[in-house]
C-alpha cells in the first residue's frame, strides 16, 4: 500500500471548495421561483365574469365556479340570489341565538289560533 498525500494538498482543497460551491448553488436553485404558464380560459362566461366585483389579482383573476353553473343561469341573477340567501342566513342565525342569550318576550297577548 502506498503512502497517502497529506490532507492539505491543493487537490483536496480544490475538491472541497468545488463540493461546497455546488451545494450552495443547489440550495439557491431550490428557492428560485418556478416559471408559471398562463392559462387562458375558453369558457363562454369568462368575459362577463372578469368585470364582476370580487375578481382581482388577489384571486388570480378567476371566479370560483367549479360546477359551471354560470353557463345555465345569468351571473347577475346568481349574484343577487347569493346575496339574498346570505342575508337570510345571517338573520336566521340571529333569530336562533337571540332567545338563547336574551330570553323570549312575554307573549300572553299573542294568540296562535285564527279568529
């Protein structure tokens, strides 16, 4: 068996520096942003939905419609129906919790039978 060169030789130092440099480059490449291809929508309602309130860059310029319901109903009508149903649900929630928190009113003067 031959004698091994000492650890401080130029060949060992160069290989160690190369290994460290390649590890740094690989770790920096891991955090580089990946290119994202822009997908164009070919849906029939896409132009109408782009101008709606709520469509912005924060949501990617898209509308959440996984079932494609806007192909079957006008989007303006669906928007109004959603607001109306949401308000009804909020009022129903208040009607459910109000008696539990504050109690009920005296209703001795209210009858439940028709006159």
